[in-house]
């Protein structure tokens, strides 16, 4: 039944009429907009729904039953009331004084995500996440604002639900972060500047990532299921010679060696890679028990198969969060437990390199190779395998089992008590533990495996290893919050104590299957190492807010570590931050365009103590292994009996070892326009690290080693980060948002030696494959860390490099190692992240991509594979060539040529997802979304290697990142 | 695609210019042997900053198709003894005592993968002198060579000019005066010595003086005659021959025995060869025989040396340097 | 809080006071100084290295010493594309050369190890540890040995530290200001005299000949270092003084009359497949202790390294024709060969010419081709009767003890001293040379001069790490004698005299401003 509806639309805040508001009839094309005085008139069917929408305001829907409908729209200031996790507590986003960025589950990257860090790659300005490669569940290098250290770890501190993970690799596991099922994660919060991180003191120099997992809420029981199936394919392969090209080139270049070739046409890369199908299932149950106890429990099962044949990760996770409250909400308890059970199959990543080295004219298997399990093998004249020759890639995979089993448990109990007699005072106790056990399951080289000469000669071998970690945590703090309305102020103070114990035990050894003459099976003797360290801390924070405009945060942490001597044990890490909410000032308050403007100034000192050794400051004596003994022969009696003696070695140490210290200055600006439809932040920072923990040569004779980790040198990172989030379009059944961020960082080593020495070259680093001990990078004063250190190639007039001709850079008439020079940096100068979401009715579409600019990669694949003499080695065996040889014509290896330092700037489309919400098709209690996505869609780059994204800047035999197609479904009921 | 790519363009290079020696710079006599000749040139500028090494070359032609290297250096000058220059001329197979034209140039070596940059050549008139060292000699005439003082196969040399004479002589069996010989001061019988020898195993020691012929069991001996101490020592040693299908067959009697050239301290022979393989063997029997590689080195194992073109060849066999030569004579 | 005062919980790690509570423990720390010459770390073959920042195999003592003493000479050439290693074969190194650097650090590291042992023995030793004084003498011997190597290669300007130096951030002073000065020479001399019982303090003296295990230093080992020191005194002290040649003669005489004898046919075993000379370099060369005065010991089961004899043997196996198994190895690394300059020194009869020539050409046209130059098969991980060592030919861990000093060397030194002092070789010394020649099946020339001695030292002692020192002593290392690749020229050319001394690594000049660079670098 037709009716005419009219009314006025006003601003809920001040009652002023709102012109230009869209009034639409839902599900139709009918609609109008309000007049300058906020009035509208519209003809509708009784019972139809009207939608009132206006940019910067929350939309409202009203069913048309009356003829007069007046509406007051509320401003929609996006995000500012959002609660953000910070160190030892939470705060509202609008009260933040530090540089903090949070990514919520809604904004996570989509698609085939096996490891948590992939959820936020490209989402946070200044955070670089580089996967170690394409292996399932692969670890990643995470760098926040460049790295503040040289030798010490540059990894950020990661804290999961209040439990800090200790740094360091976990044997038998590709990625220590895999303990969390990505589906259980609620938020990722990245603390970037020191005013935000200083509360974590000595471990915060490289930033802090806080991960919180999903918790139960609300009444009733909700069940979520998320599942997907994905197909991973090889995205790219290395350009090497095909069998026929190889025949042609070898016949041309080394006619004497053509007899070494076979008759086959084998594409070894094809033989080792596969198309891999993976599945992921997650089931979560959440709700409230007895009206008091919210809970969430989940189980996840992920079978991730890698494109390298046989490689896989099978992960089962279980987690439970229970958050009961007692005494009228005075006591809030948070119990959290996460378990992870992983079965890894590492396959044999040696096959990645072998597949590009192996002569493509050889057959894979043949009857005459029966002694080697049937696999083609390069042998010497007497039939023994030639240990220098490339290994048969298929044999590498088929004749090795390398599996591991990892169990990990992280649990904590957090008690937050609001005092009955003084509700402003809270006490918080957190007790947690992180336990891990990782071991072979099994790891062995089969009999007949010619690629491991020693094992081949003794019927194969096997290895046993076991890693155990037990880390314990106790935090306690008191927090007092008070509003002082009289002076329009509020403040809170917090003070606490933290105790952590890190304990690790490592056992390993390997054995042959056949004994030696003494009936001994030992290959590498069993070795056990055990380490521990303690960290004891006191910390405090003061927040003061005046008139909701001026904010002050002051934090202080005093850390004591067992890794340093009593004199240097305690480190004090202060920070102070000021924020000015300019939007609240009278001169901006009235602005309709500007909705947020806040300026933040931060200063803080953080530390670094992750130095690899727990006992570096005092002298220790280390017993040697049975294979590193000294042997006397008893010829006094003439019997020549062996008299082996286990040795004991005094180790070098630096009793003055202490914290590395980073001072950070940060200026930040939060801005928002049009009710924050467009918002973002701009940060400019300077970070100075002094007393760098640096492994440097000690004066010969001064200590019991030649190099020590000691505190010397300093470096600097400076840069800016800008992020923009915008809702470009929004209507009743569509919306389009765009997020972009850009980060620029300049890294410079400012000092490396105790004594100023302008002639000091620096510390060479960046070992490559090819030769032994060759290095192509350097840490040099005045240059970014890990700059390349190479010879300057000279080219001919056709642009071809002239083999062996390099500039005499120092002009002394001689060409030698003094002519090595710094050339380009390996870290990106500029990082960009881009993502966009588009929703239309039930459809959603998103894309996310990243770009790194100004980064260079040493193409080790080309330098070690692209010269003709590599084709045949002393007439013993053949190697395939990298096609780059056609660009250079090099006959001999030119490892130190800057030709191989190549621009590796890139743009990668990480992900494209298309989803459809099917909830409407189902009954009301059930929501369902199906989606499909592609990961690693394409890469735009000039770099000629297989992939420009290389952690550390040296491209060498990286497990190629696959392209993955996925089909998934999320169901909630 | 880098803007700072450094390019080497040989067309933009400036070559060296030889300033020394001047036109008469290579005129010398044997008496000047130890004098120095200075060679000097301007630096080659390749247009890019690279290490440049120089090679000073002499040639008999101005197109330098036959060259010998005088010096290699990274400096822009070098001092070479006259004897060194003379050796180079001899190496160019110029005849001693004959005036001739030679050409000098300096090659700037940048890198083995780009062409050397040559200076303009300079032309000189020069006369090489004979270089073989005239060691003092005594002679060993004997039945084995027909009692011929001065014959090629009976000479001992004093390598240190110290009145001690050494050499290897193969004393073959003869029907008469088997194993007998004398020493003479010159290639005549004017001054001659005999003496007695005492056997010590296969070796002999004795004194020089008396008139009787020395007498030994025929064989090959290392001689050492000390005319100050008047002692003589003979140490049994090996003789060497050449054998093979290229030179009469592989039979046990087919060795062509070489004679020991004491002045040059190697064995040599000149003989007619046909196409085929051959090698060196000692004492006309197998064991310890040697063949040679294509670089002129003697080696213990490997293929026979091959003679591809029949003709008369000169063979030298140098055990001190483990080298050999095999060159057609006509 | 007391939690922060940790002591190691690792069962293999403890503080000095806890470890050094028995004589046996001191023996084990002493064994580490010995092992510092044999292996590269506490794990074997690799892992837990003594020195860091290098490829661990490269950093092994004898491998580094071989690189410095053999590769720049006529005796060896290496063809690997390992950084600036090719420059060492070319006598073309700079002050940053990584391979010279790592031997420098290894040599001084050994000094530090010995210092620490002596320091702790003084502090924690007990009167009832009756062997400790001799252990301390052995530690002092090993320190003197490494100091001598450092003096020979790097000169008098190397950092000088003793048991009285503090550990930590001190900057050691150079032994002396002059690169060729007397200070380090004098110190090594006084140390050696003390431990052979000829100093004022005779409390720490080495055992007599015949009273030690194989691989343990006795007095004769110290006499050898003394004799070498004196023989090279003009190089080390920068001036000639015949009194030192006389002292050299004194200690050579002690060695040659100590009861040692050359390995000869008399030592041959019934089923021998190798010659007596080869016995010195085999897996069971521990039996050659009548000639070998001091060796660095190895055993395939107990002593594993990528340096030492594993390196010397494996690196000399390459090409398609050589079979690692023939030399008791699992692998060949194809790196080290020799030059025609060495090969041509041998007469055809000389049984010390142990080359592998099939598939090899004598002429070196390319440094990186293993088949250019003859392969050297002097060292073999096989026993006298042709059997295998403890690895059964199935790994690269050898049993060959490194012959550091042996009698034949002393014999040649005796003749050399005769020539340097008297201008002629004495009858006794000639008899020594005759013994060597007899074993080699060669003949002695009528007159023996210094040139012949230098050549004979090459023939007898090649690849035993004497060559660079010998060439320097004879004035032939930089000029006057050239060999393939010297000066980066295929046939060799003269090089700058600065190469007689190796550079003090730039890293140490930087870390320790007290040090001065050697002239010319
Ligand atoms: Ca230069
Ligand atoms: Ca060089």
C-alpha cells in the first residue's frame, strides 16, 4: 500500500539539519536526498525499509510505517574508541602516545596462510616480512624499521597473549611462530617506536609484536568452521640450459668432454617440483558457561604440501581461552592454553640446487646404477661416487628421509583484580610457560645414497636430535587510575616486576648403518648442550591526560640479565612521550573536514641482549668431542698403542659485555578527514644504536679467540612511515576501501671500532656459494649494514662485461683486493604496501600487494652457474649452466663482479580474493561465506633471478615460492 | 641498466710511445755484456682506470710475426743487460756477427679478453754476438773413438772455470785396446796424460800423471778430472738412445745412441726419421725409458713421441731440465 | 637476585676452578694445545671452532701453514677460486689476504692457549702433580714453535703476550719495533734453552729422547727449533753473525747424535708396497719414529679435521684418473699440484719423485686446472703393506701424522752450516748426505754447494712446509729464481722484496693500534 513519508534529518550531536543525506528504499532504485534544511519527501510501500546514509555518519534503517520519520544520524568517527593492546595493558586508540599499529582479524591477508606472519605482510608501514622461501610453514625474517643490530638478533620481540617467545631458531621446525594457528589470531599489534616498546626494555630494540588470540564473548554458543583446499604450483623456474642447448654448448666449448654426456633429455626442475594440494580445517566453539565464564575452544588441522616433492607440514593445533570473572567483575581471570603438534617432512632442499646443476642429458635412473639405488651417479674411475660432482636431485629426495615431530605448549593464567576498597587500583598477575620438544622422526640417509660418500661407503646413516625448551614467566603489576576532574585531568600509574627463565637442551648425534673396524657405528658423536638464562625486570608507566588534549606517557624499565657480569648486569631503559590532540583545540574543533589531528613526540631507550651466548662474560672451559681428541702413540714400550685424550679448551670471553642500547626519537601525526573516512598516520624517526653487540676481531693475543661478541660501534636508522586508509565509496549495498602505506628507511653504520681508524675497511660478511669462504658484503662505517663489497666491472662497447676486467678503484696501478668497493645496499630503501577491498551486496573482493624499491640482490645463482668452465670439471663430470652465461660470455667464475649485484626492486601482488556471502540463502542462524583466492599472483621486477625477494640479499638456492589457488568456506552457526 | 656502468673502448685509448733507447741503442759488443740498456716509454692510457702491464717485444719484422719477449713489467721503463738483449736476438735465430734490422714495440696488456694496445714500433740496427759459454775443455781420446783428440764425443768441461773437468763419456768396446783412453790438454797430442785407475765396484778412482793409458771396463761414465789435485774419478752412469718405428724399429738392437754434449749438458743425436712413434730409452734396454709431451717435457708415461713428416731430425735430451727437442734439420 | 648469577649447566662446560682440579685435567688442557695444531675446534671435523669468521677447515693450523709455506713456492700451486687464495700461489698477496690472515690468528691463538695453560698451572697446580712441570715445558715448547712460525712469516712485529699478560681488552705490544729485530728471536731462544735444561731455571724441562709418547715434544724437538732459529738468524735478526751458525751446529749435533736414524730398507716390511722414504708419510708413519723427531698426530677415528693431512691428501687428488681410494680417501678435492720447477730438480732415478702424471700435463697454463702440473702423491692414507688406516678408505679422516721435524732435515742442515761456516761440507756431513742419497737411489755430486743444498732440500723435504723459509734464507724467494705463477706470470717473474715478510693482517692493525705494518704493505 502506497504512502508518502517525509521528515527531517539532523546531526545527533548538535541537532542541526543535515543536507544531502541519501534516503533510499532498500532493494529498489527509488530514493531521494535531503534539502538544504534537511527535509525530504518520498513515496514508498508500507513496510518497505528506508536507508538513511551520509558520508561520515552511521547509516540507519527504518521500516516505513509512519508518514513522518525524523532521523538523527550519529557521527561515525572510525576507530578512535577502539581498544589497543600495549605492553602490560590496553589503551584506547585515541589515547595512544606511541607509534603503534594494529591489524585486526578483519584486515588480515587472505588465502593460503600457513604461518601467522603472512597475515600482516604489507599491512604495516615499516615492517618488512621476508619468507625464507616457499616451503610449507616456512619461517620469515621480520624487520621493523630496518635492523638496529649487526651481529645480535634483529628480530622483534614477539609476545603471544602476554607470553614473550624467546628468540632463536627451533631445530626441526621451520618457523617458531607456527605455534599459533592463524585462524585463532584476533589482532597483531606492532609497537614501533621506543615510547611504545621501552616497557619491554632490553629486548625491544627491534620492535615488539603483540599477538592476541580470539576469546569467547556473549551469550549462547557459536560454532565457527573455516576450511579451505588449495593448490600450489611452481610460479617460476630458473633459466638453465635444456638438454639440447646443453649438447650444443658443450660440443662447441668442450668437444673433448662430449663423451661424458648421456642420451636423455631430463628437465630436472620438473622432476623435483610438483603441484601440491593442501587442506586446512578449523573448528572453533565459543560462548558462555553458566553466564559467567566466556570461553573459546578451537582445533585446527592443516596439511600443507610443498611444491618440492615430499615436503610437507602437518599441523594440529588446539587452543582454549576461558575468561571468567568473579566478585562482581572485581577479579577477571584469563586462562589460555595453546598446543601445537607438527609433523614436518623437509624432503631434501639440496634438490633445489642439484636440479639446476645436474647435467640435463643424463637419465634419472638406469640399470647400470644399481649400486647407487638405480640413480644416475657421477663416479670416479673405480666406480666410487665422485663427491664433488652434482648430486642426482631425485636421489637426494628419494634416498633421504628427513622428518621431524614438534610439540609445543604455551599456557598462561592471568589474574586481574580490582581492589574492593579502592576500585581505582588493580593488581595483575600473569604466570606463563612455553614448552617445546622437537626431534627427528626419523632423519636418515638410505643405503646406496651416492650423494653422501661417507654414508654410501658405510651402508647409509641416520641422525638423532632432540631439542627441548622450557621457558617460564611471572609478571606482576599494580595499576592505579584516577580522574582529577577538578583540574580536568586523569592519570594512571603502573609498576611491576617480571621474572623469566629460559632453558634449552640440545642433543644430536649420527651413526652409520655399517660399523668400522672397531665395530663402531659413530658418524658424529652424540653431543649434548644445555643453556639457560634469566631475565629479571622492574617496570613502570605513568600516563597523564589533561583536558583530553595533552597526553604524557613516561615509562621506565630496569632489566637484569644473567648474560652479563654484575657490573653490567642492570640496564635502565626510560622513555617519554607527549601527545597533543590538536583537533580538540578551539581553532580546529569546528572544522568539518578535519576529524582527527594528533601530534606525538616520543623518545626512548631500548636494549638488545640476544647475543647468542649465555655465558659470554666469564671464562669457561669446554670439553671436546671424541672426534676432536689428540692422539699420542705409546712408542716408549714400542707397542705404538693409541693414547687418545679428550681435550679441554679455554674459551674466549669479554667480561665487559653489556647491553646494546638504541635511542629512538619519533615524531608522529595521526590524521583523519571527513569523519575519518580518510585517516592515517605519519611517523618520522631516528634510531641510534650504540655499544653495538658486534662480532669483531679482538687484538691477536689479547684473548682466547680471534673474534668476540663485544660492545663496539654504533649505527643509525632514520626514515618515515606514512599510512593512509580511505573509504573511497560507500553506499547502502556497496563499499570500497583502500589502504596504502609507504616506509622509507636509511641505515648507516656510524662507528665500528673502538679506536677511530679511517683505514678500517669493516667486517666482511655475506658468504656465497662458489669457492670456499668467498664473501660479497661488508659492514663499513658510513654505509648501510650488509652493503655489497665487490669489484667494479668494466664493459665493452656492446655492453657485455669484459671477463676479469675491473676498475683499479684506488688508482695504484695494481688490481687486487684493495679495489673492492661498497656498491649498493641489500635492504630496501622504500617499502610500499597496498590493499583494497570492494563489497557489493553479497560479494566481496580484495587485493593486497607490496613493493620494495632500492634493494639489490647478489645473483649467486648466476655467478655460480653462469660461466662456461663450470660445464666440465677436469674432465671428471658435467654441470648445467645458468643461461646468464649468454649475457656475459664468462669462461671462469667472476664471483666478486658487481655485475651480479642486481636491482631487485619489485612489486608483488600477494593476494587476490573473491568471496560471496551465502547467509541469505540459509536459515537465519547460520552465516556462510565461500571464497576463492590466489596467492603470489604475479611479480613485476627487472631482477633476472627466480625471485627478487631474498632475505639478506644473496640469492642462492631458495625454495621457490609457489603460486597458490584456494577455495575456502567460513561457516558460523 | 646502471648509469654508472664503466665501459672500456679501445678506440679511445692512447698507446705508449717509446722514448728509449734511441736509434743506436742496440749497438753493442760482447764486452758490453753486463752493461744495462734502458727501455722507456710513456704510459698507455686505456681511458679507464685499470691495471696495465707492459710487454717489451723484439721482432725481426715490423709486423711482429716472429717475436721474442724482452721484459714484462708494470712500470714504464725497464733496464736490461746487453746479454739479455743479445739472448733475445739469438732466440730470434739471428746469426751472430751478422748486422741486421730488428724492431721493438711495447704492448700494454689490459686483460686477456681484450686486445693488447701496441705502441708504434721502433727500428734498430744491431749485431748479435755468439753466446755459448766457452768453458775450458780437455779431451779424452781413446780406442772407443779412434784415438781422436778433439772429437765431439770425447770432451770434458770445467763449468766453474776451476780446473775441474766434468762430463759423460760412453766408452764402447773395441777389438784393440779395449777400454783404453788418455787425456789431452788440447785437440792434439801435444800435452797428454795417462795414469792408473783403481776399481771400486763399477766405479774408478785414480791419479793423473803417468804415461800409460787409462783402462776401464767399457761402459758409460761420469768423468771428473781435477787437474789441480791430479785426481780422476769415473762413476758408472747410463747412456741414452732413441728407439722406435720412426727410427729403425723397436728391436733391442735398434737404439740410435746419442752422444753427450758437455757444453750444453744434454744428450743429442741427428738422424733420419720416418713417420711413426719413438721414445728415449737408456742402456739399450727397457725400464726407465722416457717419452715426451707436446710441451717439450720428458715424461715417464704416455704416448710415444710421434714423427709425422719423414726427414732428418736433430734430437736433444736434457735430463737436467727434463726437456727434449725434436726438430727437422732439412 | 641470585638467579642472575649463573654457572654453566652444560655438562661439557665449566669454569677454570671447577675443571682444573686434577693432573689429568691439566693433561687434557695441554692436549688441547697439541690438538690446536691437528684439528680446528672442539667437535671435529667441524663445529664449535677455535677461530671464527673463517671457513673452519681453512683455519686449521697445518692447512694454514701449508698455504703460507708451500703455495707461494715452486713446490705447490693451488687452483681453487677461493677468494684471494690464488694470489698466495702467485706471491701476489695484499695486506688483507684472508688466508694469510687466518694463519696469523691461528699461530697467535696457539700462543694464547699455551699462556692460559701456564697461567692456570701456576695458579691451580699442586705439588703432588708430579708431571705438571714437564707439561708446562711442553706448553712452552708449543708456544715457542708457534712464535717461531710467526717470526718466520710475519717478523718481529707480531703481538707479544705471555702468561703474564692479562686476558681481555688489553692491546698487546709488538715484540719489537723493528720488523726484523732481535726481541722475539731472543725470547724464543731463551724459552727453548730453558726447557732443554740450559737456562738458569731448570724446573720445567722436556723429557729426554726416547722418554715420550709419539706426538709429544721431547728435547730433540726443541733442539730442532733452536737450530732452525740459529740457521735463519740473519733473516730474523737482520744481520749476520757466525756465532749463531756455530750455535746451530751445536744443536744439530745434539739431534744427529741423539740416537735417531733414517728409515731405510732395513725398516722395510716383508709385504711392503711402498719405499722406505714413503714410510715417513703413510697412515702408519707413527712407526717411523726412529727418523721423525716431532709429529703432529692424527687418527681417523679420534682426530678429524678438514685441515691437516686430510687437506694435504684430498686437495692433491683430482682429475679423472686419480682414484681417492688409492690414497685411502673417500674424496678428492682437486686443488694442489706441483710445478715443473720442482719436478725438474729430480733425476730419473730419484725415488722421492712421487708424482701422479696420467692425465696431468707438466706445464701449467691455467692455475685453476687441476690437470696442469703434476699431482703429488707423497702422502698416502695407506699403511706400509698397502692396507687402509682406521677410516678403511671410506672417509677423509686420515691417520697420517704430520712429520714436523725429521732427521733427514737435520742432516741437510748440518751440511748447510758446514758450507756457511767453512765453505765446504765436512766428511761427517757428507756421510749424512750420502745416507739420504742412498735411500733416494741418487748419486751425490763431487762438490756440494749451497745451491745444491737448496735443491736437495726441495727434493727431500717438499710439501713438508719448509720451502718458503728455505727460499727466503737462500735469498731466492723474491728474486733470482723464478717458477711458474710467481708474480702472476705463467713462467714466473721477480717480485717485490716485501714479500719476504707477510703482512700483519689489517684487521689486527686496526684492532691493535700498537702494531705496525710490515714494510711495503
Ligand atoms: Ca688498485
Ligand atoms: Ca693475483
